């Protein structure tokens, strides 16, 4: 038994425990808050910077309280590793604190720069401990830094007018913590009872309130946004045509798979009767709500030009004139084909869109007749390509999301894959072929990063 162990008696341990009891309890409470905050983030399956910083701050502060207890001092006397670890932890605690202040908006518009500067300073103190051990001058620098930084935080927070309803709770908690921190750092050499942990408990309660309220508020906002997106999706789907009517000449299948709730892809049947079909497909640049709004404009522009449905170049010319200046710098690619069973002809024109594909007798042919993309130049002109239809022909219109689907190695699905799949599905109905093609694309690209739209039309007879 060592001399120290012989001198250490049960009353000594009991007295040390009684002196440490409040700090042991507070340390456990702070660590519990940290665990609950992280668990809340995990359960929400969403990273939250405020809660994460709060959790790290509370955890390190609780650990520091435990490390500074008399129990550890008397059980680990003159232990250099313990002394260095205690000092390093002491200097590490402010880092997540000031990051939290920055994220919460307490430090104003320059908060990020202030947080980075303070992080570097306190990290330097940690490195100093690792290099030189727990030197007194490091503690002195830390005390001055903490005092100046806390006063600055308090001053900057009083200037903030953007904290809203959180301001009262924040300033009360921050005031208690700053007062406790200043008291302990200024009078630390007088061995007075420490009050900073109690101030921190009040501050932590106010931070927890603010972080939890903001997290719940964001969740509520996200739910409202999701509800609005669901409504937008239903509205957008409602502007897409229903199934192509039964026709002895044409059998048409359409597939539309948006990347997000709403999309910039669009298709329409401008003519749909027993002897004629007019198939339009369009792709607005970008994704989400802005692209969906432009797609709605494309729908109106196309509908207003139904009188030109038998003349693709005229239709696209008038659509372009209607869209120019109204798409907020978004552009639109489009392709339109008019099929006539009376004359067994198709007329096709496009605006910067991938070529239409013709599958005939097992061979895939591109039908390419492209003009300038829509909504760029008001007087852009387009031309028609005219081809003879044969019974059994299959025509395919699609958006570039199909060609540009990427696998895990970044390789595109591409034209050859599409042509091969089209040939492989030639015996299937248009509906089954469309499903098969999209299934192949989705197997190729595990993550969908663009909208997918596909139209397949079979010309069945000229009679």
C-alpha cells in the first residue's frame, strides 16, 4: 500500500464526494441532454446544426465538470496525463459553444468569421497543452479569451433584432451563463464556490428550448411545403392527358416519372382520333417547382396552337413566340409529330430535342429535324421532316433523362442501350414496352437525377 493510499481515508472520500455532489449531478444532467439531442436528430433522420452543436457543447461541459471534481483529484494525484487531458478538455469546451452562437445567429452577420477565429485560438490552446503540458500561462490566456469572448457574445446578442420570439429566453440564459463565467474566471484564484455550472444549466435550458422550438418549427414548415408540393404534383398530373383513346390506326402509351414531386417534363396529345394523332413532348431546363411552372406555360402555349396541329413547324414557331420573354431564362426543348392514317405519313419537327426513333422491321432509325430550343430567340424558325408510315411502325419520343441516366461508375444509359432495349421489346405492346424500357433505365441508374418521360406509338394499319 502506498503512502498516499494509507493517508486517504473514508471521511476524505466522503467529504470530497459531498463537495462534488452538485457538479457530479449537473455533469450527468448535461451529458444526458447531449445524448437526448443526438437521439432526437437520429430519430428525425435529419442533420440539425443547432442540436448537434448543443449536444457537443453539453457533452464536453459535462465531462469537464466531472474531470474537475475533487474525487478525481485525490484519486489521481500528480498524474500528468490526467492533468493534460483535463486542461485540453477545458480549452476544447468553448469551440462548440461559439459555433452554436454563430449558427443560432447570436454573433450577427460576421458570426461565421468570429466563430472560426475563436475556434482557431482555442484549438491553439489545446495544441499548446499537447506540446507543453498544462502550463499556467495557457490557463491565463484561456481565462482572458473566455472573458472577452463572453462579453462580446453578450454585446452582439443585444444588437440582434432577428432573434424574434427566442430573444427573451436566449438573453436570460446567456446573461446567467456569462455572469457565471465571468465570476469564475475573474475570481478563480480565490477558491470561491463555482457558480458557472448553474448559470450554464439555465443557459442550456434556454438553448434547448430555442433549438427544439426551431427544429419543430422547421419540421412544421417542411410538412407544409410537402403538402403544397403534393398539391402541385396532383395539379401537374391533372394537366397531362389521360390515356390515348382507342383507335384502329394508333396505339399510344405514355410514361411520366418525375425526379421530384413536380417536374419540367411534359407531354400532350394535341390530336387524338381514329385517323390522326398529334404527339408533343417537352423538357424544361432545371427541376422542381420552377420547371413545373414553365411546363404549365408550355401546356397553355401548345393548347393555344391546336389549329396548327397538322403542321409541326408552324406549331413550334407559334409556341416559341408565345414563350419568349416569359420563362425567366429557362429554356425548353420540344418535339412534335403529326401522324395521318389517311395519307400514311408523319410530319415531324423539333426544338433542340433528342431525335424521334422509328423502329421498323427490327431496325432503329433516328428521325432528326431540329431547330433552336424554345424561348431563346423570338423569330426562330423550324422545318418539317416528312416520312411515309408503314403498318407495324413504332415511334418513340423521350426526354434526355433517359439517355443521361448514370450508373454507379458515371456512365450514361445512352443511345445504344436505348436502341437495344427498343429492339428487344419490339414484340411487346406499347404499354409493356414502355414499362420495360423505364425498368431498364431505373436498374441502370440506382439514383434518378432527372425526369423521365416516354411516348411510344404503334401505327397499326392504313385501312
